[in-house]
C-alpha cells in the first residue's frame, strides 16, 4: 500500500536524521521539509478517500442493477471507513515522529506549544470516549446483520411458504424496531439510563417481540448527559489554525493532526449508531488555503450534506450498508404483509439477493472495523502517554536545582 510505504520511509528518514549531528540552520531546513512531507502525505491519503464514488442511493433512481452496484470502498461504506482508519493511523505515526522523535523537551514549554499540547491531550481523551461508543455501535450493527441473515435464509427457500414468510417478517420487524428505537433515543435523548439492546429493559419492544431475546443484550450504560454530538463539538471548539509565524513551527502539525482526529471521530459518529447525535455539526471550519485541507473539506461537505438529508427524516446512521439494509427490510416486510400462497417471487428474490450481499459485506467487514477502532483507541492512549513523558521531562527541566 502506497501510504504505508510513504509512512515507513518518512519515519526512517526522521529517525536517521535526528541521530545525526547537523548545523542549526540545516536542522531547521530539514524540519521544514519534514513538515511539508507530512502535510503532503495527509493530503494524498484524504484525496484517495475523496475519489468520486457512485451514489449509494443510485438503485433508488431506477438504474440497472449493474449500474447501481457501488464499488467496495464507496463513500461511507464499511470498506471506506477501514481505509479512513488506516489513513488516520498512518498520519498519527508520522505526526508523532515530527512532534516527539529527537525533540528537545524544552520546546514544549514555549508558546504556542505550552497551550496547544494540553489542548491536544484533552482532545485525545474525548476521542477515546467516542471510540468506546463506536465499538459498541458496531456491535449493535452486527446484531442487526444477524437478524437480516435470518430473513435471508428463510426467504431463500423455494417455494416460499407461510412459515418462511412469518419467520422472515418476525426477524425484520425486530430489526426495524431496533433501528427505530435507537434513532428515537439518539434524537430525543429520553433514556435516563442508556441500554443498547433490542428493546427497553423490562418492557416495551423487548416484550412485544421475543426474537430479540435470542441474542445477547448489548448493555452499555452511560450517564444520561453523555452526548456524541456534544463530544464532537467540544473537540472542535478550540480548533484554530495557527497564525503569523506559527505555521513554520510545530503549531501547524499539531493543528493538522487535531483536524484529522476530529474529522475521523465526526465521520464515525455520523455513520455508526451512537448515543445522542442531535445537533451533530455538519462541518467545522478548516482554512481552504491550506493544501492538505482541500480533500478534508470536500469529504466534510459530502458527509455533511448526507447528514442534513437523513437527520430530517431520522436515521440510525449514515453507514451505507445500514441505509440499504433498512430500505430492503421495509420492502420485504411489505411483501410479507401482503403475502398469499402461491406468490410471484421474482421481485422478492432480487431484494433478498441484495440483502444477502449486504449481510455478506457486514459479516466480512464489521469485525475488522471494530478491531481497527480498538487499535485507534490504543494508539491514542500510547501516543498520549509518550507526550506526557515529554511534558514530565519539561517539568523536571524547569524545577530549580537545590543547592
């Protein structure tokens, strides 16, 4: 993978250079070159993510099945998010090399780093909370996939009888109820004790449909005040581009990495079921004159427009596979409601085949995606600890030596 190769050569170069003895002027010029290369790699990776992709809703516009089939890494698909997290991990490794490797700790005590570094560390802690929420959200989506697979297995039987239709309808009704419940909680925040399962504890949808009881409860209780949208807002509130002479120093890479971190967490929250997403910002300001920012802004605009459209009518997440699963499930429930044996099944077979394809993508991609989110979590923890070690050295340097 080209991005990984770039990362390896970049890290090796910095490691070698900082073990060499060079003049102050030469060192400064080399650092500027490293910073430019870091920004170029960020731009390249996000440009790859911005490549034009067919709309996920093309099948709804009357296109033929061949035209409606989007590539595996279409925007907001599972595969696309795996590429996004790969890009984040590569950017984060290079950023840490620029910021920490061979760095004089005394620089962290000077303005503006004395302010920017604590803000970065605080932003990292908030990102850890988002990673936890996303991990549990992916687990919920995996259970939706199991329900959809039950329906697929039932409706693939030939001929389709009343028993298969009832079984499929029961699974799909549970699936849609769970999606609607999650969306209601996300938009209205009425739950005082958030419990991610297939219904409310002790009653409601859980008692109406016992299918949910066949699966392990996805309990994840958090404070009722925790909000994914507020977390993103807090992460972006002090995200300000460097001014004056700062862009030539370490302030710029801190800003670049902070922007990348906020963007990745924002995109995940928009796509994966999370607690309380009402008011999720559709964008955060990034100066257009910065070369690396152009693809980030482009992705922001695309995802933001999708969020605006979906939020108006309610959505359980912008993940492409979730959107398609919900639409197909609604169509199959309508078929089940009007089913009479024998029935024409050509149209149903096409929907079942598409739902089976979605289930296959989820089966293949959700676990690796969940593992990547956990890897991001642990990478942030490790990097934060390394920066804290540098700050600890700064504290020791500033401590007066007793005589």
